[in-house]
């Protein structure tokens, strides 16, 4: 067996694998014997079919299979042993001459491989990168306090309707004379939120309404005929409710107003746990600390983007064998994706360039992901999901099952690995390059992304 590398260009290599009969004959012989043990044919006992018949029936296909195994192993062994910087999977060379499994004993196979371009992405303290420190202002803390208050809203009784209140009462379907309709729909303990009516004229009927008031309105117009909404109001199957398109009388029995929670010990305990925070001053300080950490993570993310932009300008556009890369992408996708690959090729090429640069930075900074770090990132992701529903301060032991579920999904796991690497890489790069610190407001920081 002989394996060699040809390099027609700096971006493309051709791995040539030449094998002779003795490189695969033992494997073919063993495969034929194994097949014979299980072969069944009329007139012969199990495992006693003559080898001549076996070879005639399946000899060529078994030979082809074993040759493929030997060649494939030799190809990838060579790539690994020679540490070839290959992009994607090798493909059969399009100039490969046809070969006959039945007539040949010696074979030569050629494989095209896309090679990584050579470039230097090493960073040092001479490299100056902007770093944006996001100011945590009192106004930002105020917004967060209000957000916590809104999450912990509780209903209070009100006497007069204001926009956003919940009205409870009874409904009665009316006839053309605005009298209770004979055999019409009636329902008790109905809840309405006029704020979410689609028709402004229907909302207006409830302005300044008080307990005991009887308001005439049209549920169908108020909800643009939405069957589900009408079914909930009339307490009927939605298809039946949709047929009642006339006016109704709603008699108010109760008005509930959702009041933001007071900034008190009960709120502190809900957010951070029993007695973890004991005063408004401590509450605001804790919020400011969390915002500082959150903004620091955002600033680190921005640092990676600026490092990418800096390196792309310094290194310039990397050279690839674009035709071969297209072939590789299309070979790993179905025909339906071929057009999409062509449309997004330039974008994918830019991402490939950053991937190669990022890999060199990872190697320079010796960044790697430890199992405990990946688990911590999964728990953080689970915590964020719960926080979106207003559930904060959940102990890690309760989040662990959710984190394990994220890690069990291959796509989620890859995403978490990438996030962990980026987090560690940002931290490491801050000790490598020179950071040009600039304090900005959150609004100014967000504007950095608008042009992108």
C-alpha cells in the first residue's frame, strides 16, 4: 500500500491511495467465509454452500466492500498521522479513471481535500481592541426595580374602572329593543378586560364604569369575531358563540386592579430568598451588582466581535478553493439544499474564515471546556429560561434536571459548548491584548449593533 499527497494548489490537495491484492485479500477471504456460514441455498445444508458458488454470487460485492474499507482507513489514517489541515470531508477526485472490481487486483484512488489556508492570527499586547464598559445608572436600577414590582403584581379591589382593570360580572343577550332576549345567552361570573378589545368604540363604553353599572356592548365587534374569545365570554362552545353577533348587557359585580408590589421585605424575599436582602438599599445594591455582571458579559461578547473585525482587517480575505468547498457542502446535503448553498456561500465562507481564526485564538490561549464548566453553563441557561417567566433565585439543585435535559440534546450541547468557549476566550483575550476602555450608556452600546 502506498499513500501520497499531491498539492496542485495551496488550497487543494489530492491524497492518492494505491493498494495491491495482498492489502485486502485476507479481509475478503474472511468476509466470504463469514458469509458462507450464514448462506442458505436449496440443496445445501446451512453453512455448506460451496465457496465457488459463494464467490460467484457475492464475490464482487464483498471485494468492493473490503477494498472500500481498506482505502477509507488508509485515507483517514494518512490525514490524521500527517496532521493535514483538511476542511470538510475528502471527495473522490473528478479526474479519477474508472476501475473494475472484477478485472483488477491493484487499485489507485484519488481524493480531493480542501486545505486550510496558512495565516497568522496571533495577538499580543501591541494589538489594541476597544472595550465598552456599560454604565449602570440609577435610572437603570429604577427600571429593574419596577420590573420586579410588575412581576409580583397582585389584585386589589377598585370602585371605578381604569384601563387595564379586570371586570367581573354577568352578561345577558339583548334583542333589538335592548331588552333581554327570549332564550338568549346568559352567563354569570364572566371576566372582561376591555383594554384588549380590538374595537375602540367598544372600549369606550366602559370608561369610568363603576360596580353595579350595566354596560351595553357588542362582544363580537369588541373581539373582531374571535371565536375563542367569544366562547370564553359566553361560556359556550366557540362555534356556537360565534353565531351570537348582537348586543349584550354586562352588569359589573367586581373591579380588580393589578397593583405593582410594594418595595418591601416580601418583595425582597420573593426575588432573592428569605432574608437574603433586608432593606431597599441592599435591594438596589444587589440589582446594581447583577446588572454590572450582565453588562460585563455583554461587553465581553462585543469584545469577540471587535477582535473578529480587527483580525479580518489585519489578515485580509483568506484564500480557499471555493469550487471544491461548494462540492463538499453539496455532497453532504440533499439536492433541495443545493440552491440554498449557492445563495449563502459567501456568508458561509465568512463564517468559515472566523472559525479558523477563532480556532487559532483558542490554541494560543489554551482554552478548553471542562465538564464542570459545561454543566455550569447549562445551569445558567436553565436559570435564564426560568427568569423569563419571573422565577428567579432558584437553587442549582432544582435546575440540574433541566440542565441535564439541555446537555442530552446534541444541538443544545453544541451550542452550550460554543458559548462556554466564547466566554472563556473573551476572558483570556482580555489578558492578551491592550483594551481601549470606553464607558458608554446601554443605549449607546446597543447602537453599536444597529449597523450590523
